[in-house]
C-alpha cells in the first residue's frame, strides 16, 4: 500500500470513477477537481460506492488559479488530466469551448504542476482521435497524426504540450493515446451505451426503435476498467513516455449492435433506423491500435473482449431500467 496523493481532473467522468477506485485500492489519497454544474455529477462515484472516499476540490480546467490551489491543497504526487469536453460530435458545435477545455486546459494543468510541484508525475488523456484520417493500417506511437474533428485538434495540442514539458522541463509527463473504451458508466451519448440503453428499453417494451448514424465506422473498443490500469502503470515508470493503449481488434458499429440485439434475443433489422442527423461533418472511418509498446514496457494487456463488454453494459442497463 502507498501513502501517495493523487489529483484527478475529470473525476466525475467514466475513467475518473474507475481510476479513483483503482488508486483507492492501492492506498492513495484521491483528490478530484469538481467543476460547478447545476446537475448531479457524482452518480458514477456513487455507483462504485466511493463517493465518500474521494476528496473533491472546486475547480475548472479553464481556471489556472483553481488548479494551482488544487495542487497545493492535494499535495499531489501524481496528476491525471482526464477532464475534457470528450464528445466528438459536440466539438463541431462548440469548437472554442473544446479548444479551451481540452487544449488550453491541459496546458493549465501542466503549468499548475510546474509551478507547485515540478517533480510531480503527470498523465495526459490523449486519444486515438488524433490519428483521425489514418496514415497506417494499424496505429502505434510512431504513426503520424491527422485529426478530423475540433476535439482531435484540441487533444493534439494537449499531447504535444505534454511532450514539450517533458523535453523542456524534464517533467515526468506521459501521454496515454487511448483507443475507445467503454463500460456501464459510459455517457449515454457515446455509441456503445446509446445502443445498450436502447436495446434494454426495446427489450422492456419502453421504446421501439434505435436511430444511429454511420454504422460502417470501425472502432477498437476495450473496457475502461482495464484501461485505467495502463494510466497508473505509465506513472510508475522511471521516465515519462507516450503509449498506445488498445485491444488490437477493430469492429464495425453494425457488428457491435448485432452483439447487443443478439444478447437481448431481438432482431436488429426490426428496430434499427439510419438517421442522417447522427452523421458527422468529417468521420474517422476506422481505428485499430497496436498496443505492443504498452505490453512490452508496462506489462499491460486488455482482459475484456468486446462481446463480454457489450453484455456487461446491456445487463447493467437492463438492471437499471428494471429498477426504474
Ligand atoms: P467523460 O466521461 O466525458 O468525463 C469527462 C470529465 O471531464 C467529467 O468529469 C467532466 O465533468 C470533466 N470536465 C468537463 N469539462 C470540464 C472543465 N471545464 N473543467 C473540469 N472538468 C471538466 O470522459 P471519459 O470517457 O471518462 O474520458 C476521460 C478522458 O479520456 C477525456 O479527456 C477523454 O477525452 C479521454 N479519452 C477518452 C476515451 C474513451 O474512449 N473514453 C478515449 C481516449 C481518450 P462533469 O461530470 O462535471 O461534466
Ligand atoms: N455517438 C454516436 N451516436 N456515434 C455514432 C452514432 C450515434 O448515433 N451512429 C454512428 N456512430 C459512430 C460515430 O460516427 C463514430 O464513428 C463511432 O460511432 C463512435 O462514436 P462515439 O461512440 O461517439 O465515439 P468516438 O470514437 O467518436 O469518440 C470516443 O472515442 C475517442 C477515442 O477514439 C470518445 O470517447 C472520445 O472522447 C475518445 O477520444
């Protein structure tokens, strides 16, 4: 067990909740930035039974002074920057906010670490979205980036800021280039959870159809619970570095839907409607990661198959909806 302090931005999000659970199990004192919202954002931490075990500090990624205060209050040894406007679809409607939160926000966290505790270790939640219009069939740490959304562009700035602070100030700063990862705690706007929630509703007679956009898109989907272990492992290495975290398998949205409908004993074609509204101005057609470096250097490998993941999510949605 450790007695280290951790600070997590985005603690109320999917990854923030699983990472908090992992760090608490290792003995960390876990602090998290709580951005002011008019709605309740603690449901994920409650669902994992850890809402009372983490220390929440008011702050916002766009407010450097709040991040400096959080660094001072938490005495953080490890800082995980998971906070973001993370929905690619919204980034075309809110490009400036996305740039401020996902791009400049990461720079604010790096500055707060540099000012308060430059020996602190820093993790940046980078993304396979940076590969966008892919320049290699399977993407790894050497593949050139070609972002296709304002979200991808903002995240690319944060990625390079992380590399630059490592090289400029000898900071222990790592960029985890994570491919899509999902769970029962996934936000409802993302396609896997949209599907499992809708299939559960159709199964229970609460809804008739599921409307989706481009179901030919392919993604490399893993389980968020597996992926937060890779984040932690990166900060336990002697030096900061960049790592791709992925399963090495890619699947169409269509096939992912078939798994969900099939598990519920429903016929997909009777319920699925293609709706132009959900197509994007520019699409990332296919993502397929190569996690060889994370495997070799961190000893990390994914443990959960896509089938098991979708079944886990669907069963959780069925339970939630049945409880009312
Ligand atoms: P998520 O569920 O959408 O969580 C995002 C978190 O960021 C929430 O806690 C949110 O707070 C917080 N946040 C938003 N704006 C903020 C602001 N201005 N100041 C402070 N906090 C703010 O995302 P996730 O799936 O856990 O992903 C975690 C990180 O990994 C994100 O940076 C995402 O871009 C990146 N990523 C995710 C994936 C994936 O497949 N899940 C893959 C690669 C990279 P509220 O709850 O108050 O809104
Ligand atoms: N959300 C959504 N809703 N996506 C749909 C729909 C729909 O109705 N229909 C088809 N899709 C397609 C999208 O066009 C995209 O090609 C794919 O499903 C996955 O969409 P999302 O689940 O929204 O995820 P994403 O790949 O755009 O972004 C997620 O993964 C990134 C890592 O690659 C997010 O978690 C990002 O934050 C993350 O960085």
